[in-house]
């Protein structure tokens, strides 16, 4: 069943989630997530900031790819592939590096990252982009 203006609600919802995770990915340089109290005041070195950046950007790109897939727009396959690969790289960075050095960030972000990466993998499988 199709209702009027539902596409706009889907667009606003996914874009707001993507923007939130984009800001979380750049949180060591942005003040917005600190005001949301997402993380405690933590000083990060370059590698921790890079791991968080890859994780946040991966989730943001994955959200845009999922939005493209649901609305049947072109380019959803490539967005899902890029977001899924960035999500896997971010997951590896989280498990291998942030888990030991920043456990607060790890517990906040790793389950969200796993969920979005699994959704991207399933949508790639269902769309037939990779696994034909």
C-alpha cells in the first residue's frame, strides 16, 4: 500500500541517521556529538580518530545506499558495496584497536556497525549485485 508523502518521510529519516553517524565519525573534530552526550570527554590519538572516522563514514554511506535501495534509485548497488566495505573496515578497526584502547566508544558503536553491515550484505545479496 502506498500513502502520499511516505517517500519524504523515508528520505528525511535515513538522511538524518546518515548525518548523525557522519558527525559521530568526525566527532574528534566536531562539537555536535559532545553536546548530545554520545561520548564522554575522551582525548583520541590519530589512529583512534581514524578508526572512528572509517566506522562513521561507513555507516553514513550504508544508510544512503539503503535509502537508494528502498526508493529504487540507481546507484544503490555501488553505495551498498562502498558502505559495506567501509563498514567491514570500520568493524575490523573497532575490534582490533578501539576495543582495547577506548572501550566506551567500542560498546557504543560496534553493535550499530554490525547491524548496518549485515543489512548492507543482505540487500546486496537480494539485489543480485554481487552474488548472482
